């Protein structure tokens, strides 16, 4: 059953970044010497423009959905898609992946020792008896999903722009509830071309 859960979590990854602008992190970077105003056409950097990182399985249905969203977003900005990367001004690829993490938080808990002994006196206040406060440790496991879009200058064969959205996936998203991939792509590409 665990591989099925992993596949579902990965499937929802690209579809779940729709709220990145409000709850996730968006980062962009670009080559400050690049003339983005000269760009008019784009193509995919490779026949399969998607790269995957992390230990989760990405279903084959995700790549075309993200690719369609990126293509539509760039065409809405006035760029024209070409099938031949050698004739395009810039090439596009994208990366999808997950990373599991753990947060460990320790907090003082003065009443930890006597939670079942609710009586008056010093037994109720263990901090008066123990000079060192007791701590409670909370462990939280989470999964972060990332969608990154990279743009390369075809003539220079060099990366010129990078945008990525990272967000902690909710339990509903890990169960397979779909998100708005178009919204996530549009949020990331808001900064392209850099102004």
C-alpha cells in the first residue's frame, strides 16, 4: 500500500502548488546581462522537458499537464511556440519533486511530571522542586513539493532565468486531491521576463 500512497503524493505534487502565492515560497533569479526584450519565440529544451527529483514516483500524466500550462502562460505573454529548439530564441524545461522533512521542537513543560496528580502543594508545582525545567518534544513530519521552471538562451546555450515555487503539501493534497497547476505556473512566471 505504501507505493500507492507515494504515487498519489507525487501525482498531486504538480497539481497542488496553486496556493504558492499565499502560503508557499516563490523564488526567481535571472542573468542581469541578458536582453529579454529580444525574445519572441520559445521551444522545449528537450523532447521530455520534465526532470524529477526526490524519491517519489511522478506519473506520466503530470508532464503534459504542466507543459500545457507553461506553454499557455508563455503564449499569453506574447511568445510564439516553435517545434525546433534550434530556431527558437529561448528554451524551457521544468522540474518537479518532493522532499520529506522533520521539525523537532522542544518546549519547557513545568507540569509534565504531575499531569495525573492534580493536588495542592509542591507536588503540583514541580518547577519548585526541580531546578531544571522539564521539556516536551514535538516531532512534525512534512512533505514539501517544488515546481521549478528554467529558461535558457538558445544562442548562448546558457541558463538565463529560473523560477520555483515550494510549499508544504497538506494531508488532502498528499491523499490525491487535485490542485490548480495553471495557477501555480502563472504565479511562477509572473516574474518572466524580468522587468
